[in-house]
C-alpha cells in the first residue's frame, strides 16, 4: 500500500476526550472515529488490526476443534423471555420494536439463540461434544462507555458455546477453551492471566477472566507475580486429551490470581511477601461453565447412551476482540506511539523514502515493495513528498514493528537501513537482505 493513496487521517494534536494512551493513539493514528458515545467507525488502519486479531481468534478456535457459524445481531425478545433474562438484563439491553410492534433486541450475548439452534437440530448424545462459536457485533448500553474501544457500547466479541452430555465433558470443554485462549493471547504478544472471577448475568459458579496487567485496567487484581512468567509457548497440545488439557489449566491456575470480586485476603497472605502483588488489569476474555441453566429453561435435551433424556450441559466463552486493540496498545507503546507485536500489526513493515523523486531512491523503494509483496508481506510505503522527520513520526505513531529506510546516500553504498520500532536499533544491509530478514521474522506469524 502506498501512503499517498491510502486513507490514514493522522491527528497532530492529542484529542482532549481521550483519557488513556490506547484511546489517544487509536484516534491519533487514524484507526477509529467515534460516531456516538461508545460507537465507532473502524478506519482502514484500525480495521486491518481488527481483522488480524479476528483471524488469530478463528485459527485458534478451529485448532481446538470449535466450529464457526454466524448468528444475527438482532434477536427476538421471546427467546429471552424463555430463559427469564429479558427482564433481568435491565438497562444494558438495547430494546427495539419492529414495524409489526414485535419486541426485538440488539444482542448483548447469544446463550439463548445458540440454545434455540441446538434444540432445533440436536437430540442425541451421538452428536456431542459440540462447540459452536461466532465473531459478531454486540451491544450493551453501558452506563459509562469510556476509554475508546475498551468499554464500548457496540463491540466485537468472539462468543463460543459448548454442548456436552455430562459434567465431566463440559468441564473438559471449559479447560479446552482456557488453553486455546492462552495460545490466542500469546500469539498477540500479550500475557493474559486467567483469574478466578464472578459470573454476573451469564450465570454458573465456575468462571475465569483473562486479564492483561495494565495500570489503566478497570479491574483490581491480586496475584502471585510468578504467574506472569508462565508461558504456553509452542507446545503442541492435543485438545482431545483431557488429562493433558487439564494439566495445562492446573499449571496456569494454581498460583493465586483473582479479581476483587473473588479475592480472599487470607489465601492471599499465604503468598511469600516478595511475590504478593496488587494491581490493575484489562479483562480481555471470560469463560463460564453453567451446566443446565439455559438448556433446562429452554428445553434443550439429549438422549444419553443409556436412553435417558437429559438437559444438555453447557458453558460459554468470550473474547473481547475489539477491546483487544486497546489492551495491546496499553501493553505495548512508548511516548512516540504504538509498537505493534508482529502477530497483529496492520502492515509487517514500513518503507520510508528519504528523497521522493530521486530516481534511484524511488526505484529501490518500488523494488522493495514488489519483493515483499511477492513473499506475501504487504508493506506500507511512505511515498509522500514530506520531510524525513514527518515520515518517521508517522511511522513511529502507527507502530509498524519494522521500518526500511531508503535514501540516495545509502544506495550509493548499496544499502538500506532496517530499524526495529521496539528497540530503535538500526542495521544497514543490502535491500535483498532486508527483505529476507523481514520474511524470516514473520515466518512464525503467518
Ligand atoms: C461469554 C461469551 C459473555 O458475554 N457470553 C458469551 C459470555 N461474557 S462477558 O465476559 O460478558 O464478555 C466477554 C468479553 O467481551 C468483552 N467485553 C467488552 N468489550 C468492549 N466493550 C464492552 N462494553 C465489553 N463488555 C464485554 C470483554 O473482553 C469480555 O471479557
């Protein structure tokens, strides 16, 4: 993509309405535009990151054996009357009437609708286990939408729902989600800690939230800091192996880590003092096991091997896809702008032409662009007729992890400069070597 033809409405000034750094940088980097309180348009750069995050979520769900579908944003109120949540959900639910005067709502979550799909088509243990998920817009009329996409009213969520014949199988589904989430967040360059939490309006007594530590987080968290060193890494996990999956969950949930809702001061004090930490965190996901809460109310049953008809065991599992952009920026930035982890960056590399209009520099940049594209790595080429300083400032703000700088002086020696956004370190090398290096860096991410 050439910057001269792109749509990147960068702001010079700090927007007054942004209280936290991720919101400020998303506005300044031309990623989002507010359309109403807590409702945003996703401008091209923001949209690219949203799609990258969505892609990682899909890949990891499919790896865990979960099946994508797509449910609508609008739902009939009658489904929610069956579960009893139509009245319980209160002011957070956006209620709408259609022209026939039927009660509708903009879905804040989909437990009822997925249970309706299940009961229409499944009635035997032979069709289980089953986990269906979608990535779809949600609406919650939050009392205090704030911090940009972090607490929106309209937001993008991955929500998955497991159906199992008995409690043990449903707990395996819960564990499978936990492990797949750990891998998902790691691929985005995040450390997200599973913490014992409260279930709120979704229900059930077994639930974990995934928290990214950040001073600007909305949740107060209490944890043993040794939990932050745990990594899933590139272990190959067999998601059907109950013992293996449970073992990984134990590894990640044995050290104390809780939100304020479930915090237990007595247990907390048993942690050696040097490791005892109180801080704040951003909730980027939550998993629930709630058994038969919805299936019983809505008549979603299966016939077991023994021939008994029982309500199906369920849980639901959510990832805050749009919130993740904010969380990643909170975790990865400096005073010049965003620093995208390679896994989610909107473009893998930026090309800065120091002397637009210089025949050799223009040709070298075009050559780099072509060579990178041929490797499936689309660069963002700043081909505008701007000062070098302004070009660097834009690249730093939008946070591409790598930059190739091309100028007539370097080209006389046959080199360009490859710079890491994270460390600021630069290295001179032949243009072909820079392309190879970028390809190597991204090999594990594509
Ligand atoms: C699990 C999936 C649920 O709704 N039902 C389906 C369950 N869980 S949840 O914890 O309420 O939401 C899941 C994740 O969505 C993100 N999230 C938000 N993101 C942006 N703005 C909001 N207002 C908002 N509310 C929830 C969070 O990341 C949460 O963990």
